[in-house]
C-alpha cells in the first residue's frame, strides 16, 4: 500500500472477483478518537487493503442510516463476524499483526474520490438490521442525543 495511491488501491480491490485471500491475518482495531485502552483483535482472511476497505464500507453503510452515529469496535467486529467471515480473538501471544485505525480507514476511502458501493463483492445484505439496533440502543441510553425530527 505504501507506494500506491488510494485510488489505485480502490481500483485493485474493485477488480477482485473474490476479496478473501488464502492467508488469514491478525488485525488490531482502534479508533483515533477512542480514549478506551481496550484492545480489539480480529482474525480475517483479507489483505490489509481489503480489510480497511471493508471496515470503511461498514462505517459508510451505518452512516447512511444515521450520519452522526460513530460505530464502536465491538459493533464493527460483530458485522465482520456475521458478514465477512472474520473472528474476534484474544490478543495473540506471538506473531505479527496489522494495526487498523477505523477513523483513518474511513477517512482514507472517504476523502479519495472513491465510491465503495462500486465494489460489488464488498456489499452484504442484512447489515441494516444491525445498524438500526446499534443506533436505537444508543438513543435509548442517550435520548437527548436523538435528533429532534425523529424524537416523537
């Protein structure tokens, strides 16, 4: 990824007939705005580029439902497990891993004049039900944050 532009990475992913790779990799998820010191670990059959695109796509899809909602790592992992063949794991004792900042991944694909919806192999049906659950749970816990036009 170091020598490619995000547009080149996007085009490369878009051409893939199968996003999964033969190698399972370990990813540590974090978020630039997260003050929580908890580590979130995922085992996934994807390259770093594809995994970051998937994480960005999940966040974009949730934002379609509620633009101001910021998904947690646990929520993203639940989507990854249920729709992308990933698995939440404990911190590995040995071996290498890739650090994935969810904010950076989202911004990388958002600010690069790319449209992840063009990648048909990244699309999954049924994620909306999870997004609704996350957003409604958030507003149940924090009713003052609910936008006025939907607070009835």
